[in-house]
């Protein structure tokens, strides 16, 4: 008869042989932007969704000044990942600074939001008006200036440009009349939502057909986009505009194995992302085709996409 202790030991060995080893905890830092903007909202949804599907992947979000500052944080290795708007992301990737694309965020259609009772009806009507263009280091601010220029307005002289310390400051400035309009981007952008939900409601305007043609021709990072009707409270008609994609970028030398693990988890977490963020479904890494050159992708992301295409 087998000794009880030996029988227990064999049972333990058998259990270990069939039980998968617990994955090592992966902790990474993610730079977002100033409180109240779209990047922190996306960053929180990204971190929570990935962790819900893979508890051993922990993404620590950190506020920052926005896209421009995030590029510096990445280049210096002070964060592992960062959210970067296309106006900054594409030039940085072209420079070959060692930054790579981990995954897409979402398409960012740019719009001006005004109070619904505003007499202004077009971008051209903003001439001479105080306009909040966004924060100092935001890629959205760069896009807003490009849209104004395409509409024939000098963004420094033909309007009274207001730059914000915090993205969340803009909606109150629209509602109390300190600015005629607020520029922003993204269907779930908190600034747009805040103005639309306020008493009296909001109206959204994009560039004219002529201005869209000009701005897309000038900047290959921008493309025509449409904000569907009903994207915001009281928005009854679609709004044609321009915008670009934003991305989750990785620092130089970010380990491909870590990228592969995060990207694979993000793909599995697509349902979670859809539930947590209005544009969360657009962050599926399998949608990267055609958005950036393959050479700009992190090696781990390229590996995941190759396996996904092969059906593995």
C-alpha cells in the first residue's frame, strides 16, 4: 500500500503538470493628458478593460500636458506607453526616433462646439471671436489651427485664440460666453458632451467643403470624417469634417513580448472597450492596417497581427 504522504505528493505533481503556470504580472505606465479631456477618459477605459480580461496586466495611467509632452516622456523613457494625436504621432514616426505604434485609439473628427443659441453658423463666422483652441500641447490644437487656416482665417490674428491649461476648462467658457466656440475632437469627447447636456444645448460646426479639400491636401495625416447624427444630445444631422487617428505609442526599446501580450489582451477586451468608451471599439489592433506603415509598428504588434491574419 502506498504511503499517504507519497500519494499526496504524486497528486500534487500531477496537478502541477496539467495546471498552467500563473502569468507574470506585467506593469506599464501610460501617459494620457490634462484632466477633463478625451485622452484621460480613453486611458481609464483602456487600463480597466485590459485588466478586466487579463488581471495580471496592470496599466498605470498618468496625467500629462498632452501629445507634445507625451512624445518627450516616451523618448526619455519616463513612461512605457502614451496616447498621441495623429498631428504629432505621424511626424514622430517619420523621424525614426525609435517610437513605435502599439495599437490604435480612435478616429478623431474635429469640431467646433457652440451654444445652440449662438448666431454663428460657420467657421468663417468665427472671425474676430474668442475661440478656445484646446490645451497648449495638444495635437487637437494643431488640427484646429489647420482647419482655421484652410477656412481663410489666421489662427493667431483673425480670431482671439484662447489656450487652456486644462481641457476640462473649455465647456464652462462656452456656456458663460467667455468664448464663442470650443474646438475639440472625438465622438465621446467630454467637452462636447458637457456643452450638449447643458441647459440650452449645443450646436456643432465643421469646415466647409472647400476648406476640407484644402486641409486634407496640405496634411496627409488628416482625412475626411463624418460625425453621425445623434452622436451628441440634440445633434439631429450628421456633420462633415476632417480629423485624424490617435494612437497608443510605445517608448524606444519597449519589449516586443510585453507589446504582444497587451495587444492580444486588448483584442480580447474589445467588448469591454465598447462598453466603457463611446469609441472604444475602434481600438481593436486588427484595425491598424492602412493607418501606419508596418515598419512603424512595435515588433510585438506585428507578430500579433501576423498570427491574427493566419487565424491563430
